[in-house]
C-alpha cells in the first residue's frame, strides 16, 4: 500500500520512511515541500497520509483541509504528527479531517501500531467500496431486467389492441413519436419523454373490450354504437390502473383522458383545460392528427394542410392550444416520421368518420 509522508524536516522524513519499510506490503513517497506534496496527492492514488503540523507556508491542518476538498479523498486515513500538546490544535485537526495523531518525538512501536491500524481501516474501506460497487451493478442489472420485462408487457398490450383494431402498428409508432415531439417542446425531461414513448401506444388498449361488430364496422357508427365505443377509454384505464410501474401509470392516465376535449365536451368525464392530464392532452393532438392524415376503411387520408388547419381551428376547443403550437413547431420532424412509418393502402368504404 502507498503511504505519503509530508514533513519539512529531512531527518523526520528519513526516520518515518525507514519505519514504513519495515511494515510489510508498504511503500512510501516522501515530500519536504507541502505544496509539491499537495499537487502530487491530487493526481495520484495512495492509501495513507502522514503529515507534520508545523511546516512553513502551509501547516498540516491547512494541508488536510485542502486535501479533504477532493471527494475522492474523503475517506483517506490521515495521521498528523505534532509536538504540540494543546487540545485546541488537536481539536481543529480532527474537525478538519485528521483521523489520529503521532506525538513527537516519535515512538517507534506507537508509530507502527497506528500506521497498521490506519492501513487496516483503509483496506476495510476499499473492501466495502468494492462490495458496494458490485451491489450497485447488480441492482442496476436487476432494474434493467425489470425495465425490459415492463417494456415487453407494454409492447404486448399494445399489440393486443392492434390485433383487433383496424389501426396499424405504423399508426402507433407515428402517434407515439408525435407525442414525444410535443412533450419535448413543452419542456419534459428526457426520462419523461422516454416514458411517454412507451406509454402512448397503449392509449386505445381498452378497445380489446369493444365488440368486433362495432370496432370493425366500416361505416359510420350509430348513436348507440358510439356510446359503446366510448367505453374503451374507461376500459383501458381499468386495465392499466393500480400498477407500480410509472409507464403503466402514465398509460392508464392517457387511456382515460385522450378523448377529453379542452372545452369540456369530450369523454368519458367531460374534463376541461388542465383538469385533463397533460399526457392525455398531448396524445389527443398526436392521435387525431395521425388519424386525419391516414387512410382508414371509413375515410381517405386528409392532405397535410387540411389536417393542420383542423388542428388550428380546434385549438382551444378540442385541443390544448399549447400542445397544438408545440406540435406545429415540429412539423419538419413530423414529416420525417410520416415517411419512416408508412403503411399499406386500404380500401375506403365510406368517407364519413374522422
């Protein structure tokens, strides 16, 4: 182990260096100039510092204070050598970061015992640090495994909805990316945006509870059928709620609120303004825009300008104006996603439902 000795008196340095050599497994690095020693200590690893109190320019207490400013040296054992028996000096040294003292003139057996004790503490701390790092890595791996399983669950839930819904997987990917663009513009953190990317695809998972006759109907729904269709928001929420997963919590929130309208005329609860979860307000814009610009069995795709005009017209009534403005600022990115995730054309039965 590496021991650093700092003392402006050459005789003291030689004595302590000789004593260190007699301790097995140790080597020493000596300095008579404290500033030079401080510079070396800040750039090199070592295991124990032995520093004299009375030195010119930089005394032992100030040396320790400067050294302790470095986080990497926070737990380094330090022995201060002093001929001063004043309790005030020792108290200040302990407050600054000294761990123990050696009194001049140096007693050799005492020197050996205190150095061995300090090095034993250093070994124990290193062992604990290594174990802590190992445990931290294991925890990280466990969390990552949980996250991957959670992501797989999310993907399978989204696929379950897609399997029965005429909307395609391309729609899900486009809509999720559009939602992330809006969230980024609204100042969401990268962690929140990534969560939204995983949660948004489950916005319509409640459609697994919608009868095929209604879900797959090519024409316009009757009033009674639409009442049943609207239940998918609440069904999705019931499927996803009460989870410990932040992603599923957000997904439940989106499933419940993405058909609410900013003016309170939406469903299932007629929420308005900021009573609607922001994630739901975001997905509402992304989902409707993609539905408008995509071919459906019941309608042709709208031209881009027409869809943008619709968003602007419905800003403040159907949609949160901030979400619309945020979306429109990212139209270049939106177009990239539209080109990346294209879908096969489908036969249009009736241009009556958007």
